[in-house]
């Protein structure tokens, strides 16, 4: 597949696309990024991703090298050049190139890089079973709300998960509260009533609770997290954004969310089954609503 990348003003073959070795992204991971999904020409929540990119830049004092409108246009062009119907578009802004020293010059031109790849497809087999997760003590920094390109802890967490036969690691804090995954947000569902029964009986009040860690500096405010919360509201669920742990009574389902996963059920954490140990009905409903938004 001949891929085209955008690097600092030029579209070119990915094969030849280069940045200077003194780019601070390479030297210090001094930069931020976004991943936007596109299904058949439909960019998912592009506005929200651009807004988060702008916020990440502001938080580390990088001035965006182009307006949000121009970046949107470049993303759309990159997508069209690559002719990948279901694509994952990676947008990276680094502080730019300067002789390597920690302090950065005030007058520095940030780098903008856009690459496009096929969106990884979740296999039907995986979906039928769900993900396995492990918990790990959070070893990251105190600004997880910034979508930083410094992903070493996430790489280590994901590697540890995979080497133990799991799909995702759940970062937990000192009190074992579940924060987020290496590249996902995490949700639990509490509620004993069968959702199918609730729908059948047309009961308006539904008793399921959606639990997720509150926004703040310990998690990334996922764009899909917002979609999940909106979907759960549509189902009449109660949303509780508060610290929670896997030991909490009454958890019947668990799932993760991200741009590339939508909502994926989690059937086991640290070798303990969650609920029935199978993808649950509420997760399935929420996943469907999120996918409806994706394909809208
Ligand atoms: C640490 C972390 N949390 C959550 C997410 C999910 O965010 P989004 O739904 O915007 O893809 C990601 C995505 O990369 C992530 O890296």
C-alpha cells in the first residue's frame, strides 16, 4: 500500500517522509497528538479531536502551526490522498527543531505531521468473547489529561498485558481505584436487572449505573468516553463519574472505550471474571449506540 504523509507543509510518500533528528519530538517526546477515525468519509467527532489537540498544545505552551480549520483541511486531504475507506488518522504536533537542550527557545516553529493507516478491525471472535485485562499500578505522570507523545509507560503497560496474555492494562491508583487503560477509558456497570427484561417491560426507570473515573489530571478525557456517557444517558442509566474499584459490590459488566475500539467488553481482570464472564447486555447496547454515532 502506497501511503502518503503530511510533514511540515508537504504531502509526500510515507516512505520518504522525514523529520530532522533535532526535532524535539524525537529528542524529548516534546509534543502532543490526536487519533481521528474516519469511516467511509465520515470523520468521527473531528471537532472534539481538534479542540483537544488545541488544549493539549496550550497546556504545554506550543502554538499550533496552523489554524484548526487548516488542520481539519489537511486531515481531510491526507485521508483522500490515501484512499483508505476506514482510516485512522494520526496528527502529531511537536515543539519543533532546535539544538538539543532541555529549555526551549521561545521562537521555534512547531512541526505538524499527519499519517493515515487502515483502522484496525476488531475481530468478531474477539468481540464475542471480550478483552482480558490486568491491573498495574499507575506509573505515569500527573498530567494525563494532556495527550502527550511520551508514551513509554503506556508501551510498558501494554507489553506487560500482552506478555501475560491480556489485551489491555488497567492503571490503578494507590487505593486501587481504576483510572484508565494504556490507551482506553474504562467503565463498570452496576445493576442486577436484566436489560432485555427492562426493555421488554417498557419500564421507563432503569436501575443500571455507569461508573467511570472523573475527568482531571489522572486520565485522558476520551472523545469516545463522552460518546459512551451520552449513549448511557439515552438508555436512561445513571452516570457516576467518581473513583471506583473492581472490589466494589454489584459490578456486573466492564468495558473499555477508545476511538479505535468504540466500546469493547472486558470479561476478566487479573484472572477474575467480571459478572458472568461474558460480554454483558448493557455493554452490547452501549457499543451499538456508539457505533451508530460512528456510522451516522
Ligand atoms: C490514555 C488514554 N486514555 C483514553 C483514550 C481514549 O481516547 P479517545 O476515546 O479519544 O480515543 C486514549 C486513546 O488513545 C488514551 O491513550
